[in-house]
């Protein structure tokens, strides 16, 4: 009879329980973009092309879920891309569900473009 430490070592490193390599997992940004590509509006699809990074979607507690979406836009809330920031926040709410979530969309300088509940 093998002990638990030896039995765990029998599984190949980097393999998921489902059998696929961990390297094939999508980033949070790629998963968000794929969701919008599947079910978003044409304007949402256009807006999410400028998403560079998404954080906070991997941990949920439904008490205060906080996701952040980073883009390559400039100008903050009063800049020319504020409308696209709102589209991204809306698309995020369509793709993710939380009892009490807040998504914040940032431009490339870290300024807030938009935020919304999800």
C-alpha cells in the first residue's frame, strides 16, 4: 500500500485532474474576450479588443467581489474612450455573476475609465 505522498507523485506535474496540461488554460482576459465574442454585441466585441489584462475573476465570495479590467485606452473618465469603458463594464456583467460584485475598468495609465456592478 502506497502512502499519500508517493501516490500524489505518480501524477505528472502540470497536468490537470481532467487530463489536459495546465499551460492550455486561458488567462482571465482571454476567457473574458471569448465570452464577449460568443454572446456580446458588436460594439462590446469591438471594445474588448483593447483589454490587456483581467484580475479578480478567479476568486469569488459573493460578499464583495472586485474584478479589474485593464485596457490600452488613454484619457480616464473624461477621455475619448470613456464610452468604451462603460461597454466593457457592461459586457463583464454579462459574462460574470456575483451576489455583490464590482468591476472597475482602467486605462493604460491606471486611471479609472468606468465601473459597474456584476
